[in-house]
């Protein structure tokens, strides 16, 4: 189960035209917005990735506007684990549970998650906050992650696991985000 003091969120490559043409783009963006807002309430660190931003463009405005005060980590490797700056920032959090979401499920999300598992991190993929250009490719990425023991979760489950109990101020704020 996700623990508030051990979790870090990795947002993978929701950029440019690709972010608009992926399967179920609107739903992806809605769910990622909920995740980011909820994680801010819970004070969970967020690491924000961009794949080759000079070529693919910047992160979608609806998401980058929620990450004010942060800068994306530019990468050329499909797996963020191959990026020195990302690994430095991840290690600096001191956290061992990685919650991951973004695009594309079968490439950068999968490869990053797989490499982090190899390095001893406990990784969970938010299934309703990842996608690819096709549903088939998304499913392939999810199957490959599942085969590596990477747990699947959804936006609501992840946020409620991190909140832990009803009746708190954080619970009330997260409930408004979910509803």
C-alpha cells in the first residue's frame, strides 16, 4: 500500500501534439489534473519529465500550470532511469515508492517503471492516468509492467491510500477533487 512519507510521483512526457492525439487524451488530462492537485494537498513530491522537449514541445498547459515553481527534467532516454538529473532528484527525495503516470504507456512509462523496479523501487502505475496512441499499445505496456510485478492502481485508490483515513482536512480536500 502507498505510504504518504514514502511516495514520489513521476509524471512522464505529457507533451505537445502527442498529448492531444493519444487515445482518450481528454480523460488522461482530467485524471492527471486530479492526481497533481491531490498530491499537492498531500505534500507528495512530483518529478516532472519531458522527452526531447525541443522536438516534442512542452508539457500540456493544463498540467504545467499546476506545477508552478517546478521545472521539468528534460530527457533523451526513453527510460528516465537513464537520466542522471532524474535519478539525482529521485534519490534526493529519500522515498522508495514510485507512483507513475503519463505517456506513452508502452514506451517511456513502461521502460522507466521497469528500470526503477530493477533498482529496488516499489512502483505502481496509475492505469486511468496512462495512455498510448492506441488502446492496444496501452494494454501491451500494462501487461509488460504487470509481468514485472508492477502494481496497477487508479487515481482514486492512490489518493485514498495516501490520505489513509476519513475525517481529516486532507480527506475533505481530496474528496472535493475526486468528486
